[in-house]
C-alpha cells in the first residue's frame, strides 16, 4: 500500500472535492481519497500496483492541475 500526496490547483469548493474523490475512487486499486480545496491537496491510499501517472491524468481530465 502506498500513499500519494498531490498538490492540485483549480479546486475551489466542496463539489470539486466530491468530484475528484468519486472519480479517483473508481480507479482499480485506489482504496481511499481525501481531497481538500482549502489546502489544494489530494491524498490517495492505493495498492502498490496503481500507476501515479494514471491518477494525475484523471485529475487533469477533470479540469484540475497537478503541481
């Protein structure tokens, strides 16, 4: 199990947090997601097999920027 902490730019409300949480949670191997628009942070608990680039691509697809 690994933990990824990603700085994410563009989240500005609770709905943004929910969207990111729901969409990342659908990726196989992702166990939990906590997004905070106030901190600009997304924390993901995932199996070691989960590719970080896939998570970053999904965040970008949603219209946010990983910095």
